[in-house]
C-alpha cells in the first residue's frame, strides 16, 4: 500500500492539533498591555507545545521519507501516535491555566512519554515491514534516541512532584535532542543515493 | 474522474472530526489528580470514538486503494458518509457528559448505525461503477461484514434501554470486527498483482 | 502554475467549514429524547448547510478537473469564494438558534448569494485563462446555471421578509439545481477524450 | 527531500488558521439587523485577517513553486512562520472585540511584523539551499519587498499609540504590496522555461 494517504491524514491531524491549541489562549477583556499578563503562562505553554508538535511533524516527515510502503499494522501504529498527540492540547491547557502546577506538569510528561512510546512502536513496525537491511532499519539502528527519550520523560514525570523546573528542563532536553531530526535519515538517504 | 481529491477531502474531514472531539474534554479547574476524575467518562467516550473514527479512516483508505476512479454518485455517497461521521463528536459529547445514560447511548448507536449504512452504500456505488468483475467487487463479495455490522448496531440501539453495558459491548464488537481492515482488500490486491 | 495546491488548500478550508458547523450543535444537559428537541432547528440548519457546502465542494472538484493550470487571478478568485463559504457557519448558527426568523434567513441568503457570485467569478477567471475554445469554456457555456442561481438567491433574500418558507424553498431550489454537478463537465471530458 | 509534505502541512495549518477565526464571530442573540452591529468590528477584523492570511498562502504557494527541494533548516523556518501566523486569530479577536484600541492594534502589528520576519527567513533559507544562481535566488533578489514590509510594520506598531487609523493604513499598505504575489516568481519561471 502507498504511504501517501497516511502522510496526508497525519499532516491533517497534526496541523489541527498544532492550531487548535491557540483557541485556549483566551482573549483578555482589557485593552492594556498588562491585560496580556494573565495569558503569559498559557502562552508559554502554547509555545512549548507548538515546538513539541512541530518536532513530531518534522521527524514523522523524515521517517516516512525513508520508507516505501505501509501495511495495516503501520496504519494503526500511526493512529496510536496521533491519539497521544491529540491529547497535547488538553495537557497544554491544564498546565498553562494552572501556572505549571506539579500534577498538570506530570500529566503533560505522561502524554509526552506515551507519544514517545507510540513513535518508537511506529518506527519498529516500519522496520519490521521493510526488513533489517532496509534504509529505515539502518537509519534507526537500535534507536537509542527513541529509548533514551522515553527514559528521560519517565524521570521527568517522577521529578515533577519534587521540582517542576527540573521536570520542565528534562522535557525540554528531549525536545532539543530531536530538534535536528534529519541527521540519521538524511545520511542514510545520501549513502543510499551514492551507492 | 480521479479519486485523489475525494481521498484528500475525506482525509481532511476525518482528521478534523477525530481531532475536534478533544475540545470536549473540558480542562478541570483544580490541579490535583482527583480533579481529572470528572473528565474520566468524557475521556472514555473520546477514546472509543477516536478508535471508531480511526477504523473508518483505515477502512476507507483500504477500500479506495482497490478502486481506480469515482463519479458523481460516489462523491455524494462519500459526502453522505462524512455527514454521519461528523455527528460522532456531538453524540460522543452527549454520551460522555451524561455518564453513558441510556438515551445518549442509543443515539450514539443510531449515528454508528447510519454511518455503517452510509459506508455500505459507498461500497455499493463503487462496485456499481467498477463492475461485478472488478477488484473491489470481489474484495467485498456480498459484504456480509457490512450487513452484519448494521444488524448488530440496530440490536445495540434497541438494547441500550435495557442494559447499557450490553449495548456498549455490541458497539465495541463491531469495532473489533473492523479493526483489522485489510484482509479482504489486501488479499485481492495481492491476487491481482500475482495474476 | 499547477492546480494541485489550490485544490489541496480549498479541500482543507472546505473540510474545516463543513466540520466546525457541528460545534454549534450545543450538547443538551438532559438525557431524555425530548432534550434533543431544542437542538432540532440548529440540526435542520446544519443539515442544510452541510449539503450546501458539499455541493460547492463537488462542483469545485468538477470544475477544477476541467482545467489544467491556474494563475494569480484564479488564486484570488478562489480565496474570495472561500471567504464567503467561511461565513456559512456563522449564518447557519444565527438562523438555527433563532428558529429561522426572517432577518437571519435573509442573511443566510445573502451569504449564499455572495458565494454564488464568487463561484461565477472563479468560473470566468478560469475561462479567461484557458481561452474560449477550452474544455472549461465549452462546459460552462454562458453559465446560465450560475446566473440563474444568483437571481433566485436575490429573490429569496427579498422574499424572506414576506414568507420564510418561500425563501427557504428558493434556496433549496438552487441546491437541487446544483446537486448533480457533473453533467456539463463530465460530458465535455468524455467528448474531449473521445475526439 | 521532497517539498510535497511541507506544502501539504502548510496548506493544512493555514486552512485552519483562516477558518477558525470565524469562530470568534459570536452569533448575536437578537434577530434584527441591528443585532449584527456589535459584530461589525469583529467582522472588519476578520475580513482584514482573512485577506492577510490569504496573501501569505498565495505568496507561500508562489515561492514554493520556484524551489525543488527542502532540508531540515527549511522545515523549521516554515514551522516558525506557521507559529506566527497561528497567533493571528488571537490578535484578530483581541483587536476586533476591543474596537481597534491602540494596544491590541499594536499587538496585531507585532504579530504581522514577526510573520514578515519569519517569511524573510524562510525565503533566505530556500535561497541558501538552492544557491545564488537558482530561480528562487534570482526571483527574490535582495528581497527589498520583504525588508520594506518589516520596516513598515515596525513603524505601524510604533504609530498605533499615536494614531490607530495611520497604523491600520500602514498595515493595509503592506497587504496591498503583496496582494499581487506572482510577478517576480512568475517572470522567473517563464524566463526559465523560455531559456
């Protein structure tokens, strides 16, 4: 089966997720600059989630570039990933409205964690379909990046009840790890083209 | 006529339907884990509908893979299907907010039932266009799966006034039947490619 | 310039318009069948607009099938059409919430009218780009259907202050005229393929 | 890497941005024509932003037509642009609900300004990828249009505390500059095709 519609559907869902979060930024009633202050935590939360979802889109885009086809298992692994991403707006709003209180921060981390696991599963199901000798298999390797992310998120969730700044720092660390998505896949695509 | 835009439009509408349901998850005002409890029924309702719409997308994706072109009749059969799917968020919200009361559960089943009938009609109009000898016609056969689903939904709607758990179990049964969407179509596509 | 992105963007906007209207169906608080009654006018209004927007999508799809390329003028004619369609949810909600009162019904007709004019302009700009000898030019001819629709809408708007049922009947008449979108374009595409 | 998914994702996000703004038009409770009056500023604000986002889509469409591929840097430059565009609905609503008060008008200009800078960065990153001899590089040249827009917006923001009409006039001036997006790119594409 072709991958085109999986990409199109994912693009659609991710585009909506990244955009509806802005609806949570409640328009203030006053007209002074100070009236924007109460929106600040929600805005910070929005920026963070926008980058987070943007990272997923970029990496999803890269990973799918390295594969040729999909099957039923991959479709469901993808829907599973989209499910967890769809909870980001809810987790973002709860965290933003409550000025980064411990429990909302922990929940945010749990959703991140589950999305990370879902991404890992999607990657595995693509490798399984294309074989251990495929571009995607070699690009991902043992997927230490994927495994490490899940571990850091788990630690972040646990620590959010001890120190919110530390938890947030850990979440942001994972984002930074994935910010440059292309290296592994791009290197492989080039190596492939060059051989 | 090409099928590309029908796929793109359906992907767009289904992506929005599956995503806007999350807006019904009202962000709780408290910051404790217990404050999430009131959201639990709405969340359960959301998960169920997410899977439900995901199943439709997967099956729609598979069915359209097996056809080559579309006509005006197919376009309208598809819009008709999208109409019923678009009511899923409303039915989901009513059911979730009211903790699975009988009437909302019955309405949910009615929407499922109508979507099932609409999918059946779409399948028929595709078979009609491609002829009884086509890949799609042989893949669907008498479409016992489609007919059975409609019957189970009808029974579920009737029983929702007797026992909500039984009605829910019947709805979930249909989902399980369709969870693995590819067999019929994939088999036919392979047989076709191999001949 | 290729027409692919114009189609994709229009599909996206129309998919959102057709779907967000469902957000106006406020979930009732009661759990009895009677509690759905207050939603009935909004639902009727929703069905009507869903069909209306569906008709636009189908005809847009057909018209774009008959053209090969687009230019800046066409892009803006298309954005102009999307603008009027984007007001349908607002007009639908006002009409539905007010049980089809005269002024909301008139406004609904004005939006329909403007969308009709915008569609006519888009058709003209496509003809202008492809020449009077093109498939699209011959398919549309003098576009009596487009001109007639605009006239009927204008009459409907005027009459909505006299008799709402008559105005609604006129709006629905236009929908019926366009319900089968393909004839002109499909005939031309076939004639073109056969020559 | 192919540019198709970047286009599709941008189309999705821009389609949602341009459409969800209509949700800010609160349906009036009365049924007289006068009841629409309070919606007038929000409507004016909506029209302005619809045109604004439409201009971005048109220019984005044109610019991407002139390039062949994208890399990780371009993907992020594009996500960065979409971020600022995603704030347009918020800025639009604040400005519209407060009848074009100075601070909201200034914020609107800041968002416009940042979107302008982001567009400039995206253009630069595309030129960087394709080389100074490419179609895109020659089409953009020194990108005086891009630089000028940013300057005008900055002046507009500053002046919004002195005179809102002047600020608005400046914002609209930039829109008019970009309204006809195709000249530079279309000329280059033709020259390229003709050589």
